[in-house]
C-alpha cells in the first residue's frame, strides 16, 4: 500500500484516537469553529510539521513511531530541519546491523559504483526528457569504476547542473544558492526522510554510509542511496520553472508538487511503482547485499 505524506501548515493540536491521527482546532484561537480532521495512522508514511504552534501528544508520537512513520519538523523558513524515526524497524535488525558493520571495503566500493551509475543514468534521462544533450552523461555512467575511482559523479554533476535549466536562470547548484535551489532543497529533504524511513524498515542503520562519512550526520546511508532518486526531484523542479519564474517563495502550490514525490511513478525492474515503494525495495535489496543474499541494489529509472 502506498503511504500518504501529510503536511500540517496551521496551528493545531494533534492527537491519537482509535488508531486515527486527529487534527483538532478546539483550543486554537481563531480556529475554534474549524472541524477536526482524522486520518488512519496506518495510512501515513510521512508527517511534515510546518507551523511553530503545532502541539501533539506523546501517545500520538509513539503510535506514529510504531507505524514506522517519519515525523519531519520544519524551521522558520518552512524547510525540514529534523526527523523522528523508530529505534526498532525490523525483526532481523541486530543481524543486519552486524552484517552492515562488517561490510568489506570491496563490497562498499561495488555498491557505490552501482549507486553512482544509477544516479548519472537518471540524470541523463532527465536531460533527454527536455531534449537536452545527454550523451556525455550516458558515457560517464557506462564507465563508472569500482568506488567511482575517477569521480564520474562530480564530472556528471558539473555538466548536468550547467545545462539542466534554461540559460536565463544562470543556475548554479548550491544549498544556500538562489532559487530554484530552495525547491531542490525541499524536495531532497522529502526524499531523504523517505529513504531514512525505508532504511530503518529494512533493519539497517541509517548512520553507517557506503560512501558518505560525517561524524555529525546521522543519515549517511540515506544520503548515499537516495542519490539515484535526486533526479526525480530535479525533474519536478525543471517542470516548475518551465511554468513560472515566481519561485523565490516556497508557496503551498509549489510544496504540494514536491510533497507528491513519494507517490510519483518510477520504473523498477521494468514495472511502474510508486517512488515510496521503490525506496523500500532499494533498502531491502541493500540489506541482502550486506548479508550476502544478493549482489545488486535495486534502483529506479525514469518512466
């Protein structure tokens, strides 16, 4: 079943009643007459909390964690700033933790090779979708070595970001850069949360990465295996800038398009699948690589 992504933008109180998330406005000044809303907790994959005056019960938090729902908090600029995930996401967790910790360097290099190849292949597909030259990316993807020894990921990024958006935008990719970097950041945060949720559900530690290593980053593995998913955000943002140049502010209509990413169709093994389910399959396939049951990470392709 495809889980829903909910975004709460107004002041309210969130609680749990009979297995339902209840959005209550009863004691919120100016909202007293607004009818409460309910959503089955089992249907929620991610919950995004945007307003600083949202309150919620501990009972609800515990129910969300038990459902492996990713709870995402946002800062004053409405960008995701934190995430709550379960400590126990899989019955085989300790076994998979050990296999992940014991993973050899050659295995990690092979996994990173697969990851970079999949990312660049999807970047080429985005370029092709807009009729942009993409053969250079295709060639780079075909020649990625173990561990990406020749750093084809960086070479591809330089070409990709230099050509993806119309020249009039004078775009350069930087987290703190001008729009549409703000849209990319928001979309990537949604992907990161979804991937961290999938990793936890597969019984893996999101902290221990394949390639990324940062003592201050609790989601190195999520950052690693979300790489081939980034182009799906890029495609949404490229479509947005084709429609409007008014992207300085992350408005509700823009956020809705990015929040719909988890339900977007992707191709996996030649069949269409919602992106959120594809993430679960990616994480599960990685777990099998760690335990020796498989040798390939399943990654999505552009439909």
